[in-house]
């Protein structure tokens, strides 16, 4: 009987050398409230995941959203809607060039930061754009998230981020989130001396599993040419050619 471990998926690294993922590109957006160069605890988890990716040949970029003047709104370029400046269009070009997007951020009042919410809103602003197959723009890309804090809310924040990403068209692999949380109430943050965060086996394990799952799924989607386009093409639907519906004008 053939088991999953016996099957010859070339990227599983079970019976051979560690897989390589050259050609894949990953983007981490850190939604900390802190501007550079102020230390960000969320960067501590980002570094673990980004290091693994780089060691396997992935081109990795990191953005701290608070360093950029991202306008509020739900249009691709808010300078066309009354804002003097908007840093989102060049950031979106980095998103569009990436096979993997990881949103990372802190917990405030049990929820995602205001910066995280703005990033997701601006991702939404571009979700109506189409790819070369006529699908929504984020099809064929995978998403994950990293959450840090010293108060409850890791799973709540992760659910919000991952739901948002899949709703916009990203594909979410198994165990696509990881987080660290200190003692409830005021206390040490992830990178504070003596916090135990960097040494926490549960957090490091989940971050590692998330990273490899993102890499494997992104590689599989790339090799398959993305998500199959039958039945999910917005361009076809708008033209009156909805699948499985008779329309003599578009046969």
C-alpha cells in the first residue's frame, strides 16, 4: 500500500535532500505601530520565517507598513480620490510580484493593529483587478500570518487575517499561522530579555511549519500554473459566459 510518504512529490524532502525553492518570491508586511528603527517584537517572528525561506533559495522582501504613508481608502490609488500622497501603489506592485504574502503584526485591545487593518483594506482595494487568466488578481498566491502580543487574541487575530486573505483570492495552506503571547496583562514582549519568546518551542515549531507549508503550496501552485481557471474567471462572467449556463451569444 502506497503511503503519502512514499509518493514522489519532489519537494517534500522526506527521502532526499532538503527541497529548494529558487524562483519563489515572498513578501512580509509587518503591521507594527512602530516606525523604523525602533525595535519591533513582531520582527522576531518574521526573522525566523524569512531566514528559513532564504536558506531554501527564496527571494524575500520585508516591509514595515508604518514607515510608509499609506492612505486610507479602498481604491488602488487614493491620490485619484483626494489624497495628496499614497504609498500603496508601489507596495501593491511588490505584493503582485510575490508568490507568498505573510502579514505580521501585534495584538492591541485583543485585535489586530490599526496598521494591519489598513493594509488589509488596501489589499481589498486591488482585489477587483484581474490576472492574465481573467481571474481575480491574488489567485495563485498563498498567504499566512504571524501574530505577537502579551494579551489574549492570537487566534482571533489570525482568523481575521486568514479569512480576509482567502476572501481576496489567496490560497491558505494548512497551519498557516503562528504566534507568541506572553502572560496576560502588562508583561514582557517577545524580544524582551527573559520573556522566553525566542526559546518557546511551540511558537518556533508553528512558525517553521507555517513557513514550509507556504513554500510547498506556493511551489505546487507555480508548477500547476496557478489555480485552474475553469468556473472562476471574472472576465468570462462579465462577458455573459458563465460556466454551465447557456448563452448562445457566447458559445
